[in-house]
């Protein structure tokens, strides 16, 4: 079992902590390519709060377009009123399409430990 460290903005941090967000979206780059079910992720917010989660399942997709077509967006951090207008292009702000195509992308299903 490995423990990975990841930073999160406040809103997704709070959503995971409350149990509303259970799928974290990331690029399948060198830092994350070995994540498997049973591993742990220590998330840190911008103001230094931390929480520990266990990885339940790792979904791998070629790009966020395919991920958005397959996974429940409410579990990925969208509010119910945002889902009708949610777009995979939202993730291009963080991960340009060239990086998605090079590395693939992950939907990491997690559960809060502490």
C-alpha cells in the first residue's frame, strides 16, 4: 500500500470531506500512474488542512471526454444544477488535451478515512 500526496482547492476538498465528491479527476502522469485500489491519498487544502482517503477503484480513460461520458458527474464534484452544463472541457483548464492524450486520465474513486 502506498500513500500519495495531492493538493486540492478548498471547494473540492470540502466536498470530499462531506462525502459529496467521491471521484477525484487527475492526469495519469508519472506521479499517479501506479495508484491502485487499497492505496491512500493524503489531500491538502490551500490553507493546510489535510484529510486521508482510501482508493476504492481507479477508472482509466483516454481523455476527460470519455470519462465525462462514463462516470456520474455528481460524484466528480459537480453540483446538481451544474450537471446540465458540465463539460469535459472544464478540465482543460488544468490538463490541456495534449497532456490528456499523452498520459490518459483517471477517475479515482475514494472514501474518507480521516
